C-alpha cells in the first residue's frame, strides 16, 4: 500500500474525532520594555530565546502529563503569549535577530512531540526601511502531515492602537508603526523591503496556501482539519478574523483542497474587550487583564515561571473542545456539517497549577540553579465548568468583565 493510501485511511479513520485544546496562557506584561537598557547584558534576542526555551520545555512537560488522546478525542497543547510580552529594553530587534530567534525556535520545536502549538507574541522588529513591526508567529510541532518538520507562520499586526509601544531613533524620533495604510508597501513585489522577500531565508513558510494573513488551515496529528485565526489586539476589533478566514477558505475551495470543519480564534492583546461574533464560538484571550478576571473568579490557580534571563511570567491553564463555526458568513461557504459534528454545550476544564517538584529545574537548564531557573509544578485534578449563559463560560451576566475572557458572540 502506498504512503498516500495509508495517509488517506488515517484521515478517514479519525474523521469524526473531536479535538480538545489544552491552553497555557503565559502573561509576561510588556517584557523588558520598561526596564533600563543595559548594553553589557546578553543580547536581547539571545535572552528572548532562552526565555522561550523555558516556556517550550514547560509546555512539553504539561503536554506529556495531560495530553492523553482517547478514541473520541485528540489533544493539542497550545502555549499563547500576550501582546508585547517579548518587547525589549531600549531598542527593537532587527530583522536578522528576528530570523535567528525563529531558527532557534524551529530547532527546539523539531524535538517536540506532535500536537504542540506555540503562539509567540509579540516582538518588536525594525524592518530595514525603518518601519517598526509588531510581530507574532505560530509554531506547530512536527507531524506526519508536515513531513516531520515544524511549521512556522509569520504575522504582522496591521492595525496599531494609539497606545501601542514605540521605540525611537538616534534623533529621538519614534519609528513609524506598520499599519494597514501601507498595504502596497507591504505586498508590492517591487518594494525594496518586502517582508515576503526579507523572510525567504528564514524558517517561516512564505506564500503558503494554508495561510492568509492571520488565518491558517492546520492539520492535527490525526488529520483533523482546523481553521485557526490568530489576531493581535485591534485586528480583532476590525473583524479581520472573519475577513481573513473567508478569503482563505475561498482560495482553498478554488484549489480543490479539504476545508476546515472546526475553528479556533486566538487573540493576543494588552487589554481589549471581546464583544462581537467571530469565526469561533469560543475565543482564547491571551491578555493580562482578562486573566486577572479569570483568577478573581476562582476558575484557575496560576503558576509562575521565573529565571534570570527575562521577565517572569504567570501561567493560566484550561482546556476546551473545538467547535464548528456558528458565523453565518462562514457557514454559507462551507459544506454542510456532518451529523456527527459536536453539538453539546461548550465546557471548559481548568487545571490548577500548584508548586511541587514534578517538573524539575533540571528539565529546563542544567547550567542554572533551581533558584535561578523556573518554579516547579504538578497538576491538580481538573474541574469542568459548563456554560449555562450565552456570553461567557464563567458568568451568564452580560455586564461582568468576566465575559471578556472567553467570549460567546451575541
């Protein structure tokens, strides 16, 4: 039997299996942005990578403890960082430093088991034309569908907010932020500093048929097809998750490609409310203020990752099952869902993270002491919360700020 036949049989065998995502939200504030610039310290991009190394190993350990597939459910573990959490002190990264970080992360991700995803957000990158990009990238660990290689997709925030963080040049003038008023500059093949050309020698997939801006088609290790949208702050407020996904699906249909049946929306921000209908009934919100509400409501216990290289982060963990889209604009261009598609009330499972000794410091960096590396954790028994209201998984009240953590569209 040919490998193609085996692959098709695997897709058919798992076609009706649900997908659950174990989310780890890592909140790092504004990274090192507010810290004094110290030229004698390790280079910024080196510190960022060491920081990401801890987070990646933490995610792997979490996945290995909790991500147990069943006959009816496939598990993905996803790490998501908030907007600005990787911002540097004093000056932004340059393009070569950004590429180097991506190469290091790709090398680390190649050693991960299947179904680990990383949303690395966000970094300040000064493009060669002196335009400051607020960037993120999405990483998928290797599967048979990616031929054993990790998949990396780059994304630039297109709608900067008035209060977005800035950097200044030697004359104390702020670098202009990349924004949606520059589409020709961003996309033109004649542009001297076109990001698509500038990233060709990086691990990022360029002009991938599976991506349109912040919309991705992804394949799980078992072959489930998921439509994923990742948005940075104002991207969500401008409705780009829907626009990007519609364009991506129309392109895939034209190519005769398999279309997603489940959808996920991930928003990284530094506080915005989630108030409108989106591509997914559930929204994962990596935001410092949103997770504060989560903690105040008593729905999770946070963990803490601290080491000497970068800003400490707090982690917030829960899980949810992916759903078909409920947005009429997407439903209109997608095939009719199968009768076996999941229709039960969405539920969330929160995993408490308690300081213990399960993840030893030696699993992260044998060159640092336990005090200098990361706290250690074990995982308490999960608690499942069933949503009874229309807006939020945590409170049926439409006036509560808890509605903005994981939002049901009105």
